[in-house]
């Protein structure tokens, strides 16, 4: 994978993010000092903190340099004001044009929002990433069905395989209840049925 889909896929796999959580990240949500990602209004409208993989740090920094150039160009052209949640927009009327509130993964083109009467730049559409992952799975010769969500599943499974506590994984995934997280423990090295073949018992 290359282009924008590559760093997105790395965050899905390395941080356990849902696709839309990743695409709606704002610049201020990335904390390179603490190597954390602040997920705002995830599933169930809940906030959480997850890890920022060290392997993605330099690529993200370079990506943000390019993103900032796009934002500055938009500002010069009378655009550069991103959409914000209503409460934030009312409380901080100038926030929409500030760098920290811009999407980490902006779309290639702007759109005109009639209600606001201005051009805005949304985040990359989910279908762009989904298509890129599908093509990458095919190019790699993988015969199993693979999606953006498969990367999140892999994050959880490998965390548990390395011995991390299930509550830690639950928190990183943003599961309100531990039961969805427990599903991953049922398939660790034992297949979908959660059992071991008699031929493999020593």
C-alpha cells in the first residue's frame, strides 16, 4: 500500500482504531510526545486513549507537513475552515480554521457547504481506504476475506497472544463491556470453534 491508505492502515492495525475513528482524527488528537492517540466520540460517543505506534511516527510527521501545506493554501484561497461538532463551533467560533482542528487525513478536493456558505475540506472517504485494502489483500495473494476491520481484529488478537490483560485490550478497543473483547480469547490458536484437535494434544 502507498499514499494515504498506508498510514491509515498502519493505525488501524497498530492502534486498534475503527476506520471512521481513524479518518475523523484531528491533528490535535495525535500526541507524539506521549505516543498516544485521543479518540473523540468513538462508538457510543465515548472518548478514549490508545497507543500511537512508534513505527508510524515519522511517516505521520511527514504526512502532516504536507497536510499543513494544503491547509495553508486553502486559507489563502478563502477556505480552510473544517466542519466541527455544533457545541465546539459555538464555543470556539475561530477553531474551524485552526491547524489543530484540521483532519489528519483530508480529502483531495473541497466541497461547498450551502448552510455555512463556504468551501470546506472533509476527511478522506471510507470507500477510498476500503478499496485500497481490498486491492492490497488481492495483490498479496491472500485468499481470506480481508477488510479494514480485519486490521482492528488482528490488533486485539495479537495483543492477547502476547499476554496482555483482557481489560487493557478492552480499554484500548473502546469496548464498553468486556464480552465483545472476550470473543478474541476464544480464537487464540484454537480456530473459530475455540477447541483443540485431539491430534494436536500431546
